[in-house]
C-alpha cells in the first residue's frame, strides 16, 4: 500500500510538472519557428552586429548570438559552422561567444518558464542578456590585456546539416518532449527517494552555509543542483512544485532562479562549447565564478530593498502569496 501511494505521488508530480512545461514550450516553439521562417531572427542578428564590438567579436557573430537567444544552442552552431568555412577566428573570440551563448540562449522558452516559476519576465531577460554581455566584456578585457587564447581556433567537430522540413521539425519537437518526460520521471523518482530516505535533508544541511551566502535557505538546496546539472526547464518545474507545497520561500524562488539563469546544464552545454574550440577554463570554471560573484552582488542589493518593493517589482503575483 505504501509503495502504491508512493507511485501515485510520483505520477502526480510528473504529470503536473510535464504539462506545466508543455504549456509553455509548445506555443513558444511554434512562434519561434514562424519567426525563423519569416527571416525575423536574421533581422535581429543584424541589429546585434554593432554590439558585438563591445565584447571584441566580429559583427557576423550577432546572427549567431541572436539564433542562440531565440532558438537554441544547436541552431546557433549551424550559423557558426557556416561562418567558419570562410572566416578565421581566435580561440579567445570563440570562447567569448560560447560563454555569452551559455548564459543567453533559448530565451523565449526558458525566460517564460522562469516567469511561471515565480520571477518577473523583465528580470530574467535583463539578467541573462545583460549578464551575457557583462561576462563577454570581462573576458575580452582579460584576454586582450594578457594576450591569452589569441591562436587560431580549431573546430573539433562539424555537423552534416540540412535544413529540416516541417515534418522533420515537428518530429524533433515530439522527440524532445518525450525525452523531457523521461527525464522528469527520473528526476521526480529520485527526489521522492531522497526525501523518503532522509538523504535530501542531509544534502540541505551540508549545503546550508553556502546557500545562505547566495540568499537561499537550506530547503532550496536541490534547486540549483538540478538546474546546474539538468537545466533551467527542469529546475523551474521543480520550483513550481516545491513552492505550491510551501517548502520554499519567495527569496528561495528568486535567488535559485537567478542562479539557474546564469549557470545551468553545466555538463551538456559545456561539452557542446568544447566542440567548437572554446576554452574549458572559461566556459566551466569562469562561468561558475562569474555566477557566484554576480549572485553575491544581487543578494547584497536585494537584501537592502524593502520587502514590498522586492515583491512588487521582482516576483509574479502567484508567488507573492507565499
């Protein structure tokens, strides 16, 4: 009977989290596909070109970054590989581009998920786009000042890519959603086991000192871990579940989402950037150091805001009741 109750609870959690993500992903994926078909992403890339000089990148990288921000990392790689056929770039330039993409990618879906999970949309977009350019400026200053990574970049891997038909695109979306379902099933099962066995409480207690420095209580320990390893989509889904069950506070939601906005999918996304020749030290260690440094600044600023101001301008209405 206990096992049956556990299974029912897991199935309920999986269903609610999966459909929460689907309601966001499906319509936005269709909108982004339409934007791509009508060439609007190219237009945005052209508008970004002048801003690339701020971070020491050539103007054509504007289209690469725009594609990453509006579509996904894989889409931006296609543009990057096409450019690499006729242009030569330094490892420093590729690393800066990679680090910016790691922070600001798939924004229509992930920023919307963060919004549904509790924080204002403007904040997520400002943090990710602003954070990407700030990180780019810092890296450009370091690389140019110390003449680091100035050698020509060498691609480790190139895809054989042809533009997908509408049917192929649709099937890729369905396959992606099925993968998400399986990951959520594994994640919720793991969370349930960790709670039942008391392991989650031990993890929370162990990470408490570090979490407090980043503005979170010990009950939020698993949230940044999930985001860092699996991604913001899964982390956002778990946040909604934990918030509805009153396990976490508004500050936990805000700071955990802030952390995940800057550092998520550290394993998969880092490996992807290594394929295009980016520096491991920058895309992994550098990204974590940048995230922690910026988080300390955010915590300092937010802690000085009146509670009413923080709630009104940074949190969505449903989360204000926590």
